[in-house]
């Protein structure tokens, strides 16, 4: 069985302008949530917390710059 790509899923999630707006808003809120989380993730996550914070900051910056 062929693995489906992430890009294929993203295309399904954003078939129109409303879908695009929803995804951008969801990304914005998730990035804010990540940055507001002050607890150490430690063993409760397979994701590197420092890297996730860098990505959240980067994505928020890109979104804000895009809508200036």
C-alpha cells in the first residue's frame, strides 16, 4: 500500500478560500498555544520542545508579515 503524502491531505483540507482561512487561523492559534506553554514537555512528547518553539515563532512571524 502506497503511503499518502502530507501535501495530499493539505490539499483536501484547503479546497477553497474558507478552508485556507481556517487553516491559517488554526495554525496561528496553535503557534500561540505552543509559545504560551511554559511546562517542560520532557518525556510526554516525541517532539523537541525547543524546535517546536522556533517553528511556532517563525510561522507566526511569516503570517504577521504576510498580512501587513
